[in-house]
C-alpha cells in the first residue's frame, strides 16, 4: 500500500500555545501541552531535529563530569530521567555500560570512586546496574600500560528519533506540527501573540496564540531580539561540539569514557553495529549555527585522545563521517567552554492577560521532559483548566508494549522469518511495536517494495513520509535513520528520484 505524503494540518485561527522550534525542547513542550488539553501549534523552519538535537553524543546520562562542576541538581534530575525514558521508550533507549580507564595523574582513584558512588545513589537508580572497579584482561583493546579502570551505567538513544517520537506524541494529542515553516516574527496585541510564518514554498500565513514558546535552540537569543524585538534577561553561549565515525574499534557493547590531559573527557561509543562514534569537543562558536562544521583541529584532538588510550592507532583517513552541533548554553560567564552550565533556564515574560512569552536557554536531551514540565508549570496561570503533568508514565509512540529492541527483534523474526535479521533489528529499535504498521500484511522481502540499499525499502520510505514528516533523502538517511552511512551516491540518487516521483505521481508512472 502506498502511503500518501503526510497531509499538512489545517491552521486554526487561535491556539492556546505556539511553539517555535522542532528540536527536542520544542517538541517536548508541544507534546506535554497537547496532552494537558491545550491547543498547540509548532513550527520548525527546517526538518525536525535538523540542528543540535541530531548532533549530540546521543546519551541519556547523568553527566559524571558535571559532578566536578557541582551541578548536583542537574545530575540528580538527569540520572532519574534515565529510568523514566527507558520505561517510556524501551525500544529506543537502551542501557549502556561505560568503561573509564584509570589514569592516576589525572584523577586519583578515590575521587573517581566517590563520584561513582554519588552517581549510583543520588538519582534513584532501580534497573540500571551499579558501578565497580575493573582489571583489564590481556585482550583489552586499551594500551598495555592501562591496566585498571571502572565501569558504570548510562543509556543511549537515537536523538533525532527521540524528537520525532515526541512530535508524533504531540500530533496524536491534537497538536499541529508544521515543518519547513519559519516564524518570521510575532507581536503582542489585545492579549494574543500574532505570528507571521513563511513556508518553504514562500507562501505566508498568520495565526494567533495565547502564549508563545521560543524553543529556537541556538537561535533563541536572535529570535528574541531580532524577530520578537524583546529584551533578553539571559545571554546564550554557543559552544560547538563535533564527533567522528570510524570503523568499529573493538568487539563488545561497552562504551569508553577517556580522560584527557586538559581534564575534558571524550567518549568512544559503539555505533550502528559496524562503527565507533568518537566525541566530543567544546569550543566557542560565533558563526551561523546552521553552518557549523568540524575543523581539522577538532579531528586531530579527538584522534589524539583515542590514540593515547587504544592499541589501535587512528589517522584522519580512518574517519568515515563526522558531524557537528552547537550547544545553546545559558551564558554563565565561565572562561572555559566545557565548564559552562549544561542546566536549563526558562525565561518568562508578559502576563496571562497580555500574552506570555517563554524562552528556553540551555538544556540537555536527557532532561527535555522535565524541562517541558517546568515550562508548563510557568505557563499554567494563563490556562487555569489545564490538566496535570502526565508524561512521566506515558509511553512514546512504539513503546506502548514496553519491549526492548532485542525482545521485539526476536518476536518480529519469529513471526516473519523471511525478514533480514539486520532489518528486523533496525525496525524494532526505530519503530518499536509500530514496526507492524510497516509490515502491513506483507509476507516477503519483494513485497517491501523497491530496495535502495542498506535494507531501506519503499514501504519504509512511504511510512516515513506519511507518518514522520520526512521529505528529503537527507531527512530519511541522516535523521529518521542513520542509513546514510551505508548507501552510495547512486543509491542516494535513486532514493531522491523515488521521493520526487511521490511528489509528482506522473513521473512515478514513467519509472
Ligand atoms: C556536541 C553535542 C553533544 C551533546 N550530547 C548530549 C548528550 O549526549 N546527552 C544530552 O542529554 N544532551 C546532549 N547535548 C545537548 C542536546 O543535544 C541539546 O541540549 C538539545 O538538543 C537542544 O535542543 P533544542 O530543542 O533546544 O535545540 P535544537 O535541536 O537546535 O532545536 C531548535 C530548533 O529551532 C528551529 N528554529 C530556530 N529558529 C526558528 C524560527 N524562526 N522558526 C522556526 N524554527 C526555528 C531550528 O531550526 C532548530 O531545529 C549535546 C549537544 C551537543 C552540541
């Protein structure tokens, strides 16, 4: 069955809440508000998660390193969110063990043990395994002189998919989500915000909202000052972080957290079965956030930290792919970019009568749900009939049965033994129990439709266009999935031509 392209929802004239920004914070607030009974509109100028929220280290973590900066509030909240998010989306979020090689000249063992003790105990850990010390065996991938270390738990998530699932959760509760729609500006008049929007095709529309949320991420300050002509009580500090993808450096599911001489840490994380992801860097960024790219200094820095720890020595030519993002941090005037607080600040202005404006500064992927709850608590005076907080216990789309990706893969393969094991595993981890929607009575690989490479078939592309706002090959290959790592240029061209034929059905007949 061919799915049509996702219909753009009609615009209401007046919403309770308008959200600008389709990164994790915008969609998190939209979903929470829609579930409390508010009418919600969200616009994203590009694709969902097309900026910082797809360029993270993809960890749902307390942030062991933040303990050194005394960020106890943030660490406690983030640690507790690990188990909440594991329950909400067991298929998408998975536990990950971290190995921390001991380097006595950087941090003494007692300090690490104390940090791990706090990490194990301050966040109400229930299902995740605790920490312990380690002695490395002779077959360890680490250099021979690194003999001892520690091990602890955090979690991994596909960041861009977490955003899409929250956008779907918002839509399923009535929110109108418009991607490729830029908010050009908004003005207050007679107790309402009047928003002016521009779609990708150049058409312009207006709507009204009782409250406005500025979740523009790296653009939060410029949107506030230039597009809303409002003063900002807080400044934003843009800090670039980059990652490398290299062929898998070792066997096993564990990640490594490496301490560097500058006291920063670098992660090496298993990625898409065949790769290792290395990151990240921290450096002040002053350009256009939409144009951020990894520099050769960052590549050399990351390689040198890894080479100081692993037997395998990497060179720049080993790098298969890289990505960069800009952290929109609340400026606390720290000298060192890696020391700037990762906590979030919500700036509320106006009144329920004049039209509230709430701007989001900073935040972590991990704490998006709590950030959304705090945002809704601040907006509550404008919406006296609003229902209470609900997101802590509700599953995200696909997580309704609470099954892990491994359990779902087993079920998929048992019921559909003709599915390629790699495809079943990827669908289970991406779509959870909604993978059955993609199967839709199909009973052979041929029935999945045209194959573009990397087990990406037409039926999945159709589903992503219909259900997940995908429009371009890049949306599909780098955000809805990470299959861009597996497709060559001809295969990408073939996907692009299929997408064009979906938009122009006459071309489809000619294919
Ligand atoms: C290198 C790096 C590693 C990280 N690692 C982790 C990690 O492992 N774990 C973790 O918890 N956090 C991590 N983070 C932090 C996390 O990624 C961010 O806090 C989070 O993604 C920020 O989301 P956001 O919604 O605020 O911003 P964004 O994702 O950037 O979303 C803002 C959106 O607003 C849109 N927008 C802007 N202006 C307009 C407009 N006028 N109209 C319409 N749309 C507009 C933009 O296009 C953008 O998509 C990391 C960040 C970086 C950079």
